[in-house]
């Protein structure tokens, strides 16, 4: 039965319930926020550097091989680092999951399995806590909200393994692809590479974040469309300051000049940072809960229901 239309009326005098937004903000600020991100890509693409650049803090050390005699990892490993970052009274607990060893082998068959398993394991852990009779008031949320997928700046096309892994990951997590070390490409090469990747994503039916829903208004739909037209973000990361016109900026110096990380003419780092932190941070968290986790939860509960029904039928 359709819900009855409710008439909207205006209070004759001030009541005060409009302060509920301040009440919610106060409680949320007191509790703090949490964001869980996983970085996936070959060794040497600057994954750690980009994370540190986005959050303007040294949060994670490179997991790449530093010595020539250091053995190559034989498997994809999962390593987690947690930090609490404070900005203008807002506390953000940032959990960074690194995947050193991914894609570094000659034979990379099934190298994505540990990553997909880890993401599903976080869903499973949350579901177990959610179904506990005496569950915690606030369940610790380790579900992955965003996967930054690093693409090698070859200028040609996606590797077959990249296509497979992005397709598998997009089924369980919000995937945001980035072209790493984009300063190794000219602007023309970069634009052609981005267009080629977008065409491949469409051809292989890979559904990336952001995802439009019925709740989105016209402004949100247009913003999401602009983001999709920009994906994959061509970025450069740097924790070092260089001097440009007498001012220190985060950048990289090479034989041709200086790359200013935060100059939109040089790379798309600013667009990526604003997208992740200023416009879509909450939506990434909500999409994880309402789409990816909900799909996992429904599948698990249906499987439990079927398993419990079978013994009853056999008896």
C-alpha cells in the first residue's frame, strides 16, 4: 500500500527542533569519524607517497624493495596502518591497508584473491558482530570504504590483469582508479591514455565509483558525472617542498622543471583529493554500507536460511 501523502505545515512560533542538526554534529564530533582505504598496485608506483600527500601527513612508509638483494615477495601480503588525524576539531581515524607484492610476479594468476578475501572478511566480521545478541553500541567498522587502484603510466592500455582485478574488486568495494606518476606522460599522452582506459572500462562493463542512486539530487548527479568524466585521475604525489616563485609548494623537480602537485595544470591530484575528502568521503562510507555490505549480508543470510531449511526438509 502506498504511503499516504502528509501535509507539510509551518509552526506558528519557534519550537527549536531545527537544532537537531547541531545536536547530531556535536555527537558525531565527540565520537569521531573513520575511513578505511586499501591501496592496490604494483611496487614502485608511489602508493605510499600518494596517501601521505592526500592527507598532508607521513602516515605510511613505502613497502617496496629498498635493496637489490632483497627478495621479491612471492605472494600478495596485507598490511594495515592506523592513524588518528585531527583537523579543526574533527578527528578522523584513518586505516590504510597496503597490498605489497600485488602484480610483481611473472605469473600473477590469482594474485588478487588475498585482496578480495580480505575485503569480504571485513564484511563477515561486521555481520557477526551485528548478529550478536549482546552487540556493541557502536560496532567497530573495518569494512573497506575505498580502493585506490594504481595504474602503470604506460600510455598504451590496461594490462589484462588490471581488467580482471578491477572487475572483481568493483563487485565488493568502491574502486577509484588512478594513473600513478603521471608526470612521466606528456599532457597529450595522458589525455589519450585516460580516454583509452575509459573505453576499456565501458567495454568490459566495469562499474566504478561513484554510483548514482534514487536519493541523489540533480546537483549530486551532475557532480558524479563530472567525476566519471575525469576518471582515472592522473596524479603525482610528493611529500617534499620545492620553491616556485619564492614560495614552497609540494612538488617534484626533474631535468625539465618542477611539477607542482597542487597545480591543476600539472596533474589532477587536487581533483582526487577534493573528491575523496571534501565531496564524497561520507558517500563512500554510506555506499559501502548500503550497496556492497548489504549485497554481502543478503547473500550470507539467504545461505544461512537455505542451510537451516535443508535439515528440516530431510527430517
